[in-house]
């Protein structure tokens, strides 16, 4: 394709993009195709000769769109949102145009320096103490893996990278039984092992970790000759929003000399609102590492995960490698690829700059507050219904419920809802039973969308009950 044709196609894509977002309510939320449907529409061999762009674009519309689940749909209530806002999308376009690799300061000084400033804007927005630095990663999973590698290296006197983990004793990491699977995977990959990730029960209305049990587990492990390496807390678990008491948990880490990390991937965004901090954020200043995803609830286009670090030195010591071809001679610069696992990195800070400037924190707060209010209101409507029982109360904008019947009935009801297509929900598990999750977080969701979700749930539950 010639650059002279590019503006024309870009304009077509831009027009289609606005139309797509404005008419999303008319589409089913979850893709309504069967496994293999889309693959069967594609030719089995690559073309030898060029296709017309008009044909490629038509095929995208005809063949691919039906196979898309619409994550930006205002009635997307599944998983967590991955909000795309117009300003962050424009920034993504600009950075894709330049295609810069921002691994070292000198490979794009603007990217590095803006990243420093954007992380600090977010530090202030989330009320983290002065002094925290940070880095933008692709995902919370990568940030958590970086933190677990740091725990490992710190506990091994920074010789694990050299010696390997074999025969070095059993490193132990502690967390609650509500944490995201990315914590398990980080422990697999770091060589800590699933059996050395000690999952402590939760308790209380926020389903937070039992801190006394953490202390006991650490004492027992020391007694047995194991090596406690770190503690991982959660604010807003994926299933039900479980949130640990960070003050108490951070105190244990300090008493035991353990590195500590918090996964606030989804709920962290809500900490831009001061009223949520008292309950969910007190004690955050005790943590060495904190991850939250602006690409979820804050409206930064995926991917954008910020890892705050009280002192980046340990993580840099765990991850930095400097071959001859990456050496630079400048002093006083930051090379962010030394803070993370991949070398190549995108200019992700740009979309945070566009986003925060185009909205302002106050309008972002308004949106999040509405989501929390609406989730609570819907929860009350479902509580009042004969068809449903609430299992876990709203934590921010997430609650879980069940319809009548056993676990198989929950699955049947959920399939009925998602095949219908007007709303999209997903299941999880709590206290050994299947629960249906409801989260509000899509940026274009309105109160009317919540009311239609309520109507759909009542209508389909009534229908199933009559069968
Ligand atoms: C979404 C989520 C994750 C995983 O985030 P990725 O960025 O996709 O790796 C981890 N923890 C929690 C609590 C989450 O909500």
C-alpha cells in the first residue's frame, strides 16, 4: 500500500470506528458463533499476489465482526471492562504510526520522560506517598511476575539468576485464597512452585486475608527450615472483590522482613476517589510494589498496567542485564527495560497523557462513582426478586448472586442469558459454589442499561422457572 492511499483508508476506518461505538447497543454483546465457524471462513493458504484493500476491509466486516465479543458494549457486565476511550485511542494511533521501541532513554527520550511523569501523576491521583516510582508494563501478570522474581532474588541474596533455584531451599510466598491466577503463574515461572505459594483463608465482610494465619504460617515455615520470601496482598479480587487489610498485612511483612506486593489490577482505579481509600487503601504505603491496570476501569486503551515501586533498586537488581549492544554512556537517565522482563516496549505513557488531559480526574471520578452506585442499586433490585439471592455484597462495582437451583442451574441460566445477547455476564466460584458475577465498569454504560439488565435477568429467570 502506498502512503498516498493511507489518509483515505484512515478516514474510512475513523468514520467506521465512531459509527461502531455509537451503534454498539444494537449488537449482541457476546459473539454468537460456534467453535470453528470463523476459521472455516478463512482461506487455508497465504496469498501469492496482493489483494485489494477494499476487499480486505470488506472481509473484515463480513467474516470477522460476527466473531467478535464486543468489549466496548455498554451492556458488557462480564469479567472486567477494558475501556477504550477516544483520546486514548488517538494516542494509540499516533504511537502505532511511529512504531518506536522505547526500551532505553535514548531510543525515545520523550517516551521515557513522559512515563516518569505519568506514573507520578497516577501516584498522586491514587494517593500513594511521595517517593514511589514506577514503570508501565503490559499487564498485571507481568508486573506480579516481576515482583515475585524480586522476592526470589532478594531472599536468595541476588544469586538466583546465576545459580538457578535448584537445591536452594524452599522459598515461600504468602497470599489469601482469593488472589488472581496470575499470582500462581508468577510463582510457577519464577521457580517458586505452586506448593510454596501458601494460600491463607479469608475472613470478614471484605473477604480479606486472615493475618494471624499468615503469621502462623511464616513461623511454621521458618521452623521447618523454609525461606519466607514475600507477601502478596489483593485489593479487589477478580471473583468477588476480596480486599486485604493492607495495614495489618504490611505490618507482618515489615516485622518479618519480607518484600510485599499488592495486586489492585481492577480496583486500583477507584482509588482516584478519596471516599474509597479509607476502607480499601489504608496501609498501602507499607507495600514495596503495587500494580493497577489503567486499561481496565480508568479508560486507557489496553495494554497499560502501572507498577509502582517504593524503591526500584531491588527489582532492577533482579532484572537488569546490560549486554554491550545496549550500553549507553549518559548519566542520570532511566532505561525502563531494566525494570521489566521484555526488552522492547511501547510508548504507553502517551495514552495516559491524552486520557487524563482530555477527561480530567474529576470526570473520571464521576464515572466510577456512578458505576458503584448503579451496581449497588441493581444488587438491591435482585435481592428483592424471588428469583435471585445475593451471595457476596457489592465491593465497589462488583457483586455476585445465584438463581434458584444447583450449580448446573447457574450454568444453564448464564448460558441462556449470554445466548440471548442483550447482556453479557460470567461465572465464578465462592465458598465452593458457582456464583454469577455482575460488575459495572464500561464507560458508555448508562442507568438505562442497568435497568435493561434487570429486565433481562427477571424475564429469563421467570422463563426458566416456568419450564
Ligand atoms: C484483571 C486482573 C488481573 C490480570 O490482569 P492482566 O493485566 O490481564 O494480567 C490480575 N489481578 C486482578 C485482581 C485482576 O482483576
